[in-house]
């Protein structure tokens, strides 16, 4: 409870339930319905208390069913940080001066899959939507990495979804960063080498117009590839890998000391093996 003065009378106001974060801030997860006026009073009193405690950043997670409380928070000085399908995150900075709260995620992560069979034919698709719709352009299977999904897993999944081809992830050959792509955000796209484990194509009806194994020469001869500097560069890179003149980055399973979550470190395993065999010290 926090005491506030209302028309010369002391009134007890219930504080918002909050948990401390690791950066001298607090996190509030709203769950119970309430009138916006009651919420506004509780929020004002809570900020007074947090300020006394030396708190800095305030994060309020508003579930979509409590959207009526957003206006009261904004009037108190909160601003939008990010939104998900079922909640909105609002933030507030208590101290004077510029805030140091982390920005919302700035990048979208995608993959492009290079899959080639023993006949030196590459797996390509034509899309039903997007900028290549109706253009006749054949391209590598591409897609977006889901939240909590590893790049190597996403590449295998996207190829399977679009073509029904089973694959084994081999390496990340390169990656590209571009900006102002989706709603002003940046984009990271990883070009991945996958080994086919099956060869019978069954295209995804909802997104893919056509899919096939195409000879390398026929793929690179497309006007779209010839006119695009990055597409030609990607093709040369993939061809160099096929001809064993290039080494990409293979996933090595690791565990983070911070979260204890398993993840992958992508390394040039070929040069790493050379370094180890030549006696170079590798930290452990």
C-alpha cells in the first residue's frame, strides 16, 4: 500500500505487483481486469514507491484482453516497446536523463537453402506470392527462422515445407545483412548448404507455384541472376563450395553459461582442424 493525499485526506492505494529484473528495474505482468481509473491510481502510487527504491526501468506487460489500461499508462509517460499477438509491452524510465533500456528486436532472420544432387542439379522453386510472383524466376528455397529456432533447423524445415525434400544441414556458406526491409527493420539472411536425403519433389500448394531440380548452368543463365550482383556472387560461392575450394561454417553444439540453453556456434571446422593439428592453442 502507498499513502497518497486526495483532497487533503490520506488514502491507501494498492500497489501493482511487480518482480525485480537484473538491471535495477521492475516487471509488471497484468492479469486481472480492472477499471482504468483504478489502474491509473495504482500506477501513480507504484511509480512513487519504485522511485523511492531507486528503480530505473519499468516494464508493463498488458495482455490483449486488458487493452483498456493502455491509455492510462501512456498518459503517465509510458511508451510502446513491442507487441506480440497476445500482449503489448510498455516501458517507462524513472531517473532523469536519457534512458538505457534496450530497443526492440531490430532484425528479422532468414535462410536461403542451396541443395544440389549428384547430377549437379540445384533445387529451385517458383513462389506464388512476393516480389517474384508471376515473374518465372527460379530461386533457392527461402524462409524465415521462427522464434527459438536454430538456423540449421530452420533451413531443413523450410526445404521440407516447400518441396518435401528431406535434407541434412551441412554449413552456413555466408550471410547477408540488409536494412529498411520489413517495417523499417533490418534483415539477416544466411545462405545454407544442405545435402539432399530424398529426391522426389512434392511442392507446397499454398506458397509454391512450381519446384524442380535444375541444372546449374540453366539456373545461372536466368536474366534475373545475370543482372543481380548478389545473386551471381551467391552462385559463385555455392559453386566454389561444390568444387571444394571454399569452407563454410558448421554448427557445433554449445551451452551458454548465462542461460544454460543449448545452441550452436558456427565455425570454419576445416581451418579449425588445421589449427589444432598444427599445435595452435584452442581455448576451452
